[in-house]
C-alpha cells in the first residue's frame, strides 16, 4: 500500500484496477479476471467575503450609546458543492453588542448570501479594525471543518454618549419684580456632543408620562408643546432638537401676579446622555432653579 500527498488543486482521478483470482489448491476452479473502475475528485471549497466598495471589513462609524447601527456584507460560494457556514463573535462582550442575521446556514454552489450585522451598545466602546467576527466553513455532506480558517472580519465603531450643558449652570434669577409687572430671562442648552440632542423641559413636580414603547432605562418623556407653564413662569420652547456643537436659547417669562417670593424647579430631559451626568435627578434628567 502506497501513500501520496493530497492534491492542493481541483482535479478528477480515474483508475482501472484488474482483479484476478487464482486456484492455489490445484482444484481447477478458475474465475475470469474482472476490471474495477475507481474514480475520485479533489475539489476546492471556495467561499469569500464581499464588503462595500473600498472596504475590507465593517465600519459602523459613530454610534450613540443605546442606538442601533446596521452594516451588511455578502458571503459567496464560488465552489462546486454545497457548504455550511457559521458566523460568530467569540468575545462575550461583543456577543451582547452584535446581532448577525443569518448567523448560520447552507450555501449552494454559486449562491450569494446577504448578511446583516447590527451593532448596539449600552456603554461607550471604540474598536478600530478589530478582528471580531469569525467564519467557520464545513463541507456540506461530511460537515468536516475546512482548514485553514478564513481571516476574521474586522470591526470599526465608536459608541459614545450625548453631551450637553446648561448656562447659567445655577439657574435663572429674576431679582425683585414689581407686582403686576413682567420680566424675561434666558438660559441656553448647549450640545457638546457629535449627535443631534433631543430635549424636553418639564415641571419637576409633575414629570410627564414616558412615550409608549420607550425602554424603562430611557424614561423618554412625552414632549411638551411649544410652551411650558410652571407657576408664574412660562418657558419656550419647551422641547426641541439641538444640532451638534450648537445651542438653543430658552426664554423664561415671569409675571409678578402676587406680592411674594416664587421659586420653582424644572427638569431637563436629554436623549442619550451618560447616566452619571447628573447627581440630583436620575439620568437623563437635569435640574434648573427659577426664582425672582
């Protein structure tokens, strides 16, 4: 019995074997020779990635924490036979952030499979060409794992919180206002982050109900109309969106309809900020004092 190295290229093999049976006891029993045909095929398993033009992996770009971003790529079976594939992130923390659909399945010869990958994180993350998604290919009939393995798919993403600030930081003070008169003051909401900043101002003693379908940890309130009335104070606008690296001016009008001191507190809800941003009210809320 001889042995040879397995072929490294696709190739067809055909061998004719002759079988002869001889009478070793001299009994005169003879059989005609028979020919046995032996055929074999060495084939190549050829599965490749296809990413967006100019890309060698998946780049989700900048993603706000708790928001989802989607990228896609293709798997192509260039081989002659059906194969089975399996796509997985091996690190536990990445498994919680990445959803791969479909993550496993079969591919017929010449078939292209579209793969969708969704990234969503509850914390800040930065990956730069990190090899995180691994592909396993198995032969369709025997399910033998094909070696060497494909190189892992590289992931790039930066997941960050929204950032904002309010000026003046200690609230709005109107000072003395004669009874029957009115006075206006302003404060500003600054978007210090890289995403649009949705805000909503509300009476801290009467917080609005959350929007239907919002996650419990998000506590997204129902936006107010253009104005918010809190005692003798009127704030406008009471909700809106601030563009990145810009600010919105909030006008506060006070009407002195009685001879006494007034002090009220309003909350400011801002979408997608870090939970530790505020100490007085649970995130994503801030607090602002208004007093004459």
